[in-house]
C-alpha cells in the first residue's frame, strides 16, 4: 500500500484527537460553555471510531467496522446535542444516540452487514442527517457571525457524506480495505479539513457568545434589566442621526420617581427595588418597537423616541406614568401611592441634536414639572439647530 494514505490517515486521527483536546481545554477556561465540552467529547468518540475502523484487519469485525462506525455516528449525534445545549435547549440524548443504535441494529442482519454499499449508505445518511439538524441549531444562535460559517461547513460536509453513496455504488461489492479504496485520499482530506475548521469555529463561536454576554452585561442595568446610560447614548447616536437625515423629529423623556427616597427609607430597599422594577415594566410595555428606555441613575429613567415630536412624546409619557402608578400599587409592602414626573425635549423635523443636548433640555423640563408638584409633566420648546451645530 502506498504511504500517502497512511500519512493522511495519521493526520486524520491526529486532527480529531487534537480537536478533542483543544475543545475540552477551551471548556476548562469557560465552564459555562457546554458546547465546547460536548464538542470535545464528540471528537473523542470520532477519534476512537476512526482508529477502530482502521484496525479492521487486526480486530474482529464487531470492534472495527460495527462498533467503530457506531462511535463515529454517535459523535455526530453529540455535535447535534452540543448545538442544542449552546442555544440553551434540551440536549435530547435519545436523538443523539438514535443514529448509533439504528446502525448497530442494522448490522445484526447478515445480509445488510455483508453489503458494503448498504453500510456506506446508512452511515452516510445518518451522519448527513445529524449535520443538517446541527446546522439548523447553529443558525438559531442569532447575532454571532461564526454560526453561519459553522452551518455552511456542516451542510457542505453533509453533501460530501451523501456523495459517498453513488461512489460506493460504482465500486465492486465485497470487502475493500479502506486504504485501498481509490476514494480514500479525497474523502480523508475532506474530513481532515472539516475537523480542523469545525473545531476552530466551535471555539470561535463560544468566544463570540462570551464576548456578547460581557457586552450585554456592561450595557445593562443589573436591577431592572434595562439599558444603562452608556447603552442609551450609544444607541442614540445612530437613531438621532437617522431622524435628522430623514427630516423627522426626535424626542427624549426623562422620568423621576416622586418621593422615592421616602419610599426607600420607609418601606425598605426591597420595596424600593420592586418599585423600580414596576417602572421598568411600565416603560417597556408602553413603548414601540423602535423606542428605547434606560435607567440613567438612581430613580431616574430616560426614554428615546425616534420619529416623535414633543406632543406625541407627552402622550407616551402620560401612558407610562399611569401604567407605573397602577403597577406600583401591586407592590407588596408599599402603602404609598407611587407616581413619576417627566420632562420632555424634542427636535423639530429636519433639525439635529445629540443626546447630551436633549437630556439637558429634558432635565430642565423635569425640574419645571417637579416644581409644580408630583405626577407632573413638562414639555420643553423644540430644539431647532442645523445639522452642522452638532458636529
């Protein structure tokens, strides 16, 4: 036998083994990412299965072809389970092992086991099926760039697996040692590349998820789950610029919870936290899809309303204030009426402003509202500046 297939086979085994070690090591650095753990375990099963298949001349058929291929198929099932775990879904262990069970059961029939084409067909279909469902699961991971590459890689590999069926049909029936098969080199080379790229992309995807979680944590208020001041300002840059280009008005509402210090001191911090959560719920349920509410500090909240003028913002603010009073009345342990006051600033259609300008104007309007008492609302005159003034 020529040396090239042996070299390529050795590379295939080493690639799978290194991929297993890489993923398990990466998981040890980020224990929350079970994708890496189960991906590494899948690679370990695949490595073992490949070794058993290669030893078919030295081992009984039960351990080489039958068990070896079964382990490779189970590795494919574990990759599907790992993709589900990555999305926070149940791993479905029965589905993961079903392919291997079907393979082992089919091998119990002598006519099937003696048919080389039949074995290749069943193994290829089972593995291609796992590739397809795993690709679908990875595509569910929205916002992570590597998911598309992973899904594409799995689909291409699945097509390659199915192409083995017509290749097997073109071969004469009978036992063909794997190294002597004329298609071994291109098939093994495709497997080497797939295993390398897939392991790399799995680690990359897990890193992207961790980074996205850290960004979300940095941009989110820990108590209310609303965007914090930084996130609100970042979002406002593009939203306000878009409204200015389209000659649309923009509005900002600043809310301050009335007598919040009294509520906090009288009924305790847990009640105060519940009141803050009630306002967050009121704001999020009463806003449109393109609006953004955020907590900018203490008992102060801000709402950015694209394509909205001052009067429209006043209607939205009043709706939030009424809803907040209703929801806070259901806070256990709070016997005081909870209200909020609001200040509103806006731009004229076609004018430009940045978030600092709008917040400053809304703060002054809020101060005017608070001077009048509780549960008040004040609207500042629209800001009317040319776009150049905000550069």
